[in-house]
């Protein structure tokens, strides 16, 4: 009985986390989505004249199809057909989907034939400018903002571990032991990872023969030096925050654990960067195994993008548990199209890069840069907010709470009679200081 209950719970968890993408009511749309990703990825592997524009037409048509279905499915009568769980309605759902796609394809083709930048008054609105550039912006924008989304998981886990290991007793020896233990792990881990990565990959960058170029090993050593500079900068910040927390009499493992998560993310991006560089410098040819891995990685990334983005936009009223998947499909298709455009070109953008590896090289470099800046600024902010270090900036509600606590303290010590300051007078005082306690978010 308990096994059945657990199985049901596991299924519900999968449905919730992946926004019904794999329920029978949505599976036909999910399968089509992955087929689209595979097809446009395969097309990008054989760049020919105008193939980029053809892929762009198909991509935008399917994107528009999913967006229209998203709005149509908000109509109760249509929702029952579009998300029917009956197997007999599969043909009906396919008909609705293909009919919508047909209409969208016609509209997009009209736009492509008569709406280029050379044919309309506002050149920026031409399909050959606005569409390809928008896709590229979506691709880089989502990757660069990734750290801002995953930080919540890092903060949440760090808080939970800190609550379990650190007691409220400031004089507790066990708390201090944990604090120093996690600090030591935070100091050692980046160096161990970097040394392991360096010696593990060194053989791949060294010249394999007498006539081989030394450029790859120079770049590899330069990358290693750069990573140690980043390690020194981030460790300086970690130690600085640790000292501040000790001075504030709030020993914690939160700061060190948060840093460890940040570094693991940095290491992954750093590894991806140098590995992409290796693939860029090697002789290019048709590598079936690499092509298959690339496609599988793109599909895996698609699932992660779908899952991650869905959790952020679900709070908007326009979305419901059924139609959210359509928006996710549309966004993710544009995300992958942004990468493909840079490989094979489209519209006014020529093929900027020769391969996915070169795009990955630039992408990971930018993510490393953003992550280091993010850690430098956000680590101090989050420690202040969690009251682990001395707070220099206060939110409005924190100021009001502080004033209320001070009023209560004065009353408890007898320095102020309890009935001397009424709530009315207190509110007036807040008003004179441009503070409002009513209608505050809890």
C-alpha cells in the first residue's frame, strides 16, 4: 500500500516539476517539440546557402503556433479538446495543431516575402533584422541570467545546512568547529579542482608530434593562470566575509557553503570553456559520435530550460497548469534557434561562428565573468540579509520592525510608559519619516 502511495507521489512530483510535459494530455505536443529541436539541429550541421533562412521560417512558424495554442487553450471549450486525455482524441489534437501551424506558416511566409528591412519603412522591424537578433539575444540572455535563477537553490540548501549544524549558542565550540571546517573546505576545494583539471587535461593540449603548434598549450596555461586569479579574488572575498561574521558574533557555514556551490558552478563553466577551446583547435571533420552527443546535450538542455523557466513564470495569471507548456516550447525553440543562427547565419546575420564549440567558448567565458561579478556583489548582500554580518542597508519593513522593537525595549525597561505612545502617534511618526507600515508585504 505504501509503495503504491509513494509511486503516485513520485508521478505527481514529475508532473509538477515538468509542468505536465509528459502527461498524455500534452505528450503529443512534447514529442513534436523535441522533433523540431532535432530537425533544426541536424539541418544546422549541413550549412548551405539560405538554409539558415529556411530554418528560421520553420522555427518562427512553430513558435507562433505554440503561442497561438497557448491563448486558444484559455477558452474552456477549446481547452477540453486541446488537452483531452482520451486516446481517441489524438487525431483531433494533431489536426488542431497542424491547422494552426499551416496558418502560421502562411503568415510567416508573407512576412518573409514582403517584410524584409529593404521593403518596409522601419528597417528594424524587417524579419531579417528583428527575428535573428532576437533569437541570439534570447540565447545569450538566458545563459547569462542562469546564475540569478539557480542562486535560490544555493541559498536554500546553505540555509538548511547552517540551521542543522550551527546552534543559537554563540559560545558553542561545535558551531565554531563546523564554521572553520567549512571554511577550510572552501579554501582547499577550488585549488584541488583546478590542479586536477589541469593535470587531467594537460595531455590533450600538449603537442602530439614534432610539427604540432604550441598555441593550444599556451592558451591552456593562460587559462590555468586566469583561473587562479579568479580563485584568489573569490577566496579573498570568502575570507573577508568570514572575518566580518566572526566580528558580528554570528559564526556560520552558510557563507562557505554558498561559496562552494558558486565555485562548483564556476568550475563547470571553466571546464566547458577550455574543453570547447580544445574542440575548436582540433581538425574539423564529420564526427558521428560528437554529432550524436551534441544533439543529446541540446535535448537535455531543452528539458532543463523548460523546467527552470516554468518555475519562474507560473505566477502570471495568463498561464495555467495546461497552457504553460506551450509558452515554454515557444521560448525554448527560440533559445536553440539563437545558437543555430550563429552557426549557419540567417537574415542579416551571417554565420558568425564555425561550430557549436566556438559558441560554447564565448558563452562560457561570458558566464564565468558574470558569475564572478555576481558572487562578489551578491555574497555580501545575502549575508547582510541573513544577519550573518553587520548590516549597512535596511529595507523599509526592517526599519519599521527595528523601531517597534526599540519602543518595546523602552517600555520593558521602564524608560517609557506603555500608554504614552499610542498606535496613532506611532503611525504619525512613521509618516514623518516617509515610512508606511500599513499595506506592507509580509
